[in-house]
């Protein structure tokens, strides 16, 4: 199970940190990622992280603004978002990439003034 939280309304240029608590599998051995789905759009990967956290891949739209981290002792994945823009508005999902894959219920981020 993946329980995401931390979404909300934020002004353009603002920051937000999303959290995802994992259970039901060995979190410390799983590749994880965050993906998002804007209204009317498909699912888009934002960033991914290796099991130990030493490898982080950011998609082009995230570079320079988002960082991804994890705390394996707390079974928690984080997405730190800075310099938020209107087009970051989406529902954000944390996902277990390592098979069997899974996805949480998501948390909504709205960037608006």
C-alpha cells in the first residue's frame, strides 16, 4: 500500500513537499517514483529513485526545481517541489516501480494565485 499526502493549494513560485508512506512490501529494496496526471492529460513520470537512494532520475520538467529523497527507516518517499508553476497542477502518485508494480491513490497539487 502507498499512502501519499502533502498536496494542496500553493501560489506560483511556492514550494511543497509530498510524502508517501509505503507498507506491505520491503520498501528498502524497491525502485520508487512519482508520477503525475494533469486534468485531461496522461500519466507522466516526474522522478525516480533507486532502493538505496543513491540514484535519482529527474524528468526534464523537474530538473532544477524538484528533488526526490527517501527514508528507508521510515518507509517513506518524498518529493520536494520548488518554483512551482501553473502547469505543475496535477494529481501526484507515488509508485512502486520494482515488480510487482503498484500505485497509491495520489494527492492533488494545485498551483494558482
